[in-house]
C-alpha cells in the first residue's frame, strides 16, 4: 500500500508518497497501480519522480514499461 510522509518548511509542504510493488515477477503490477491511483484520487500532483535502485544503472525494457504505465494512469 502507498504511504505518505509530509514535511513543511518555510510555508512549503512536500508530500512524499512511497508506492511499493510497481514491479512483481518482472512485470508491471496493474493492481498496485490501481491502488496508487485510488490513494492519489483528489490530490494535486505537481511532480512525479520515479526512483530506481542505484545498482541497476542501465535503463531496460521494464523501466520503460513502468514509465509508460505511470504516464497512462496519471497523464
């Protein structure tokens, strides 16, 4: 399930949402994307940052599939 952590400084609030489970068994997990979409319903998204492991330096086909799925869901 997505988890949100909020921090406020100087009148600015940053909400960080950890969205685990986007990949399961080497494929994009559509159920996880649906949970994330429901969690973010009626929330304003200013920036979406996709973060991957540091030891996986290259971008592979699965990364491209994840970015496409996120784009399809959130625009």
